[in-house]
C-alpha cells in the first residue's frame, strides 16, 4: 500500500515527458536545386528507371532516361508531362507524380535528368 503514492507521481512525470516530446524534424529541402533533383530522382524514379537512369530494370519496363535512351529527344514540356501525369494515357505504366511532387521538385528532377545525357545530347535538346 505504501507504494501506491508513487503511481500518481510516475503518471505525472510520464505526462510531462510526453508533453515535452519533440517531433522528429522533417528532412529539409535542399537549397541546391541539383541536390533536390538528385534526391527526388532517387526517391521516386530509381525504383523503375534505375540508379543511373538505365531503365528496363523491372517488369514495368520503364525506359532509359540516360544517354542510352531517347528522353533527350523529347521537349522539357513532354518530360514534365510524363512526370506529372504519368504514362498511363500514352500506354505506359508510370504512375502520375503530380500530386506527390512540388513544382520545385518537378523542375529539379527534370534538370537532374538532363545530367544523365551526354554533352552533345544536352546541346541538341530542345527545351
């Protein structure tokens, strides 16, 4: 019976600790657009297009985005449309990412895709 007085003290301490709990800090958005593009690509594109944009790494047959593919022949508008709207309307399997990505992430990942091309491909690319 003597230890029952400890129960309210322990409960009070636990409630005080819970009230002071600090929520984990969200991963900050990188200030560098190139890093934001790389992180976005890693998070959203790598599972289907591969770490270096090589494509065709799983059953979805996502096309290559690097210099071995033909993405450099598309306009930036067409590439962004594929990122935002997905590929289902054009017969592909890509899930639309427009609701998942901010406009800043969309632009950054587009610029990152440009880095997967050769200098000649970038120079010939029509924005």
